C-alpha cells in the first residue's frame, strides 16, 4: 500500500489486524499446545520420562516462545503508535494510541503424571497421533504471523517518519522461524523420551488410558 499523508483510520485498521494476528497466535501456541498436545498426552503417557520431557524441555521452551512473542508484538504496536502520533502532530490531526495488553500464558504440565493408579508406560499408537498434531499447530501459528506481518506492511506509508516497517516485519518473521525450529526440536525430543519409555515399559496399549479413566 503506497499512501501519502496521514489517515488515522488506516493506522487503526492496521494495528487492529496486528493485534488480531497476535491473539490468533496466542490461541495456537497457548491454548492449542495446552489442550491438544499436553492434554492429548495426559491419558497416554505416564512415567518419569514423560514428566522430564514436559517439565524440563517442553514447558520452558513454549513459555519462552510466548514471552518473546509478547515482547515482539508489544514493540510492533508501540512503534506503529509512535509513528502515527508523529504524523498526527505534524499534520495537526487527532490520533489516540491503540492499547496493547500482552496475554500472559504459561503451560500447565501438572497433568502429566509419573503414574496413574500405579500404571506407568505409554500407548505408542495413540501417542504418535498426538505428536503428529505438532506440525499442524505450527502451521496455524505461522498463519497468524503472516496475518500480522501483512498488517504491518499495510502501514508502509509511515516510513518517512522513521517507521521501520521492514524491521518490524522481520521481527515477526523471526518468530515464524523459531516456531519451525521449536516444533522440530520438540518432535525429536519427544521421540527420544518415548523410545526410552518403550525400552523400560514396552507398549502398554490402552493401560494408561484405562487407569486415567478410572481415576
């Protein structure tokens, strides 16, 4: 979009699209990771390896991703507001900054247990189905970032006031790259932990789920 001058409505629309992309992202890496991945594993995998993977690897990784996403999006919205305010001042226009409130989320891995009614082990078939959801969740998260990146580019007319659209867009792109790396690492680490469980307990098909349902 190549515009000259200042149109507050365009800025408001762009920032609100950035916020919508952010909220979409947090629903994915916050809610879907919690419900579909952690929740999906809770009745299929119970042992020390499961707790170690989720508590020591998965949780801090996703918590850090959420925290860094919050910081990045907060900076993006602040930069867009700041540039718009400079435009408003120089053109004697009115502009009220759009508020941004980070969504604080942390993964709850307490539902991953060392044993369920004395049962320890893993149901490999159903666990593999849960792991296969990771790339699908990642694609949804990256789609949210594409939405936000496009919204930033639609405010390119603010460049003459020091608005670094490319830099902000690149900061959002870096989150996409991080998600790719994180999902790959989580997938690999989960497979390692799962194999360790299989070596110790074998494929206890259905046993964990039955114990979980009986709790």
